[in-house]
């Protein structure tokens, strides 16, 4: 009410002093321009609401179709799949439907709608405030011309309002900078997740190297498996490169957006400079448009009507609107205090009207420029929002890949545990083979010792000694064959270090083949051991001939031969075939194969 009374008083004073028909014409022209802009704005708003309602109707229709499709897929999956597969499939369908449902009627839609409405309201308020500020500035500059003391007070208020406008522009730039930083943080997070997945790939490669240490394979099958693994690794590397390229592209786009923000910031700084120059020009001209009070009164009345209309829609902005109204009331109170002074200064009002009309046109031009800058800022913000959505989509894809890699890691972990059990069993078999080889070596040493005793005691045992040497050669040959087989198996195991794992069928075939070879080798060694036992028994019987005297050294040899004759039966126990099984698969182990694998 105070605002209306003060404005009416000034309008009456101007009328009494004869402001003239020209001033009223200018005021009406300004009012018509503002009304046309307001009408166009509200019409565009109505069109936007109609389009939004149509989109909402289409989204609701799509929701109904999606729910019908979900029911059909649910029934089909329940009839044709197990309960576990049905539960996972139903969870996936529910997640997809819930995501789309929240986009249409959820908190996300309401937040986005409220944010857009708040931005639109804030933009209108800034435009109205800018117009009000410019008009108040013109009035205060005229008063500064007439009274130096009044100039200081009004100029301080003008500088304060100008600083407020600069602060608002700076705040907006800060908000855009904060949004850019949030995009940068999400990009850095995506880079960290990519590095983590690369490290997980390296860990899986290390686990893979550990797994292949316990397997043997044929050369042909090994090459085939290596080719498959190489192809898969190449595909993963290609996928990693594609992810890296997308990441680089996102970084380039972010850098481009930063450059655009910098350019926009420079443009807005130019606007601030132009406003500062405009204030300086106003101070030099020291003129005021007297009919701006009437325009201000109409604008304040419209703002009050807008406030009443938006009170139910924008409760969050009520406190801000109240503060602005109180500030305007304070300004009107200040104007009312200066009204008596204005009554003495209205003599030159007619001369000032023409000049301030031109300045009013300049204000309208500046207002149009600010609207254009706001449109550019909105377009830039929409572009950043699209980039943010693309970054979030890439993040979801990376999370899906990460989950897939975790499942593969679990499978690899289970396989590694089973292979670890097989490795332990293979090591036990290796120890048994080493024990058998040690017994054979000890037996060979006994044969050598018996040969030396036979040479010292009787020259007539040359034939038996030759037979013993022949048996020794056969044993050594058998050992060489065993060693060559072990070397071949070791070579084969080294060639298979890059293979991934054997299938159950291939493992069974290879195990059966190696078991047959080991069994044949054991039988051959057993026969040679029996022949050695027979030779020792023959030497023991020959050592009891009458040629041996009580002082001869044949007596110790006899005891030695007797021990040698009984030794094969003792040493044949470790060579007995024992069927050991792998703890993970239940297959029989091959001691030579497992020893080579170790």
C-alpha cells in the first residue's frame, strides 16, 4: 500500500506540474511493449504445458503397455524356466519397469520439473528486477544532479544494486562451474573404475598362469586352445581400447565445454563492463525519467499479482519474494522521504523526458541482450546435461562389465581351488615316484657293490657278472627312458603354460594314455628287478663253492649277496601300483605326469 500511495503521489505531482502528453505516450508505449512481451511469454508457457501434457499422456500409455508385456513375460518365464532363472529374470524386468516408472511419475521427474520451473521463475524475476533496478537508477541519478548530498546516498544505493546484479551473474557462473566440476568428478570416477577393471584383468591373467601349471595337453589341442584364448584376449584388448577412446572423447568434449564456459564467462564479464559503463554514463547525464514511477507502480502491481498466483506453486520461494517486497517498500519509503525535495526539482522535468526516453530504449536493448545471454546459457546447460546423461550411461555399462568380470572371477576361483587340490595330489605322487627312483638307485648301487665282490672273490663268475652288467644296462636304459619321458612331459607342460584349462573329456583321455604308459614302464621295471633278483640269487649260490676258504673274503660277499637277493622283494613294495585319485575330479593320477607338471 505504501508503494502504491508513494507512486500515486509522484504521479499527481507530475500531472499538476504539466508533465505533458508526450510523457504519457512514452509510458503507454513502454507498458504496451512489456505487456506484449508478457503475453508472448505466457503463450509460449501454455504451449510448453500442452506439449508436456501430451508427452505425459504418451508416457502413461507406454507404462500400461510395458506392464502388460511384463505380465506376459513373467507367466512365460515361470512356465519354461527353473525357479532361480525365473527369479533373476523377473528381477531384471521389475528393475527396467521401475526405472521407467520413476522417470514418468517418480521423485526424479518431480525434482526435474520443479528445478525447471524454479529456473524459469528465477529468470523472470531477474528480468523484472533488472528493469526495476534500471528505473530506480535513473531516478537516483537525477536526484544526484540536483543535490550533492543526495547524490552520495543515492549513488551508494545504486552501487549496491549494481554490485548485487554483478553478484548474481557471478553466482550463476559459479553454479555452472560447480556443475562442470561435478561432471569432471564423474569422469574421474569412470577413469578409476576403468583402471580397477584393468587391474582385475591383470589379476585374472595371473590366476590363469597359476592354473595352467597343473595341466598337460597334446600339442594340437594346446595350439587350438591357445588360439581361442589369444582371440579372446584380443577382443578384450579391443574392447579396452574402445573404452579408452570413448573416455578420451568424453575428455575432449569436456575440454570443449570448459572452453565454451570460459567464452560465456568472458561474454558475461563484457556485459558487466557494459553495465558499469552504463552507470557511469548515467552519472554524467544525471537525468531521471519522471514517468518511470508510474511504470514502476504498474510493474510492482503486476509482481504482487504474480506473487499471489505463484504462492501455492512455489512455497519454497516465498521467503525470497517477501525479502524483495520488503526491500522495495524500503525503497519507496526512501522515495517518499525525498518526495518533498522532488517537488522542488520538477521544474526541469520536461527537458529530461526526451533524453530519458532514449535511455529507456537503451535499457530495453540491454534487457534484450540479457535475454539472449540467458538463452545461450540455457542451451549450454542443456548440452552439459546431455553430456552428463551420456557419462552416466557409460558408467552403467562399465558397472555391468564389472559384474560380468566378477562372475568370471568366481568361476576361475572355483577352478583354481580344484586345480590346487589336484596339484597337491600330484606333489604327493611325485614324492612317491622319487621314493621309487631312490630305491632303484640304491638297488643299482647294491648291484655295483656285488659286482666288485664277485670280481675279488671268483674269476669264474665272469658270465654272471656280464649278465649282471647287461641287467644294469637294461635298468639304466629303463631309467633313461623314464627320464626322457619326464623331460618330454616337462617340455609339454612348459608349452602348455599359456593354455587355460582342460575339458573333462580331454583330461580323461590324456590321463588314460599317460596311465597306460606309466603302467607299461612299471611292468618293465618290475621284470628287470626280478631278473636282478635272480642274478643275485645265482651269485649267492656260487659264493658257497669249495674253492672258498675260511679266510677268503667271499664270506662277507656271501652275506652281501644274500642281502642283495632279498632286497628286490623289499624294494618292490614301493613300486606296487597304487591307484590314487584327484580330489577335485576323482580321476586316477599319473605319477610321472604329475611329477613333470611340478
